C-alpha cells in the first residue's frame, strides 16, 4: 500500500503543531495565557523576553506557512541556546567552587 500521497498532510500537521507549541509558549510569556507565575514580571529585552518574541513570531509564521524555513531555523537556534544556557551556567558554577 502506497502512502506517498499522505506525506504532505503529515508535514503540514507537524508544521502546524510545532507552530502552535511555539505560539503557546510565547503567549504564556507576553499575554499570560495560559498564566505561568514565573513570567509575571517579564522584561521584554531579557533573554526570556526575546525568546518569547521569537516564539510568538515564529509560531504564527509556521502556522500560516509563511517563511517556514527561516522561522524554523531561528526558532531552532533559540531552542538550542535555551537548552545549553543552564548547562553552561552549571559548568561555570562548578568550575569556580
């Protein structure tokens, strides 16, 4: 049974769900929907604030299917920085003690 005709639908579903996930994280940071207490006093130009803006813009672009490669590339770079930052801080703290 050939399933090649389903590939575009699967890719669209992956793109839309990824965009929705990014959008949800961005709206939690800027519009407090869903409300997360950690983001109550968020400063727009902090690292978390810039990440929220990237999540909002990239999420909307991915859902709409506009500039998807660029939006996904920037969002993946933001995610890589978000993942590596706590590890880097932990290593720096251990090396100074």
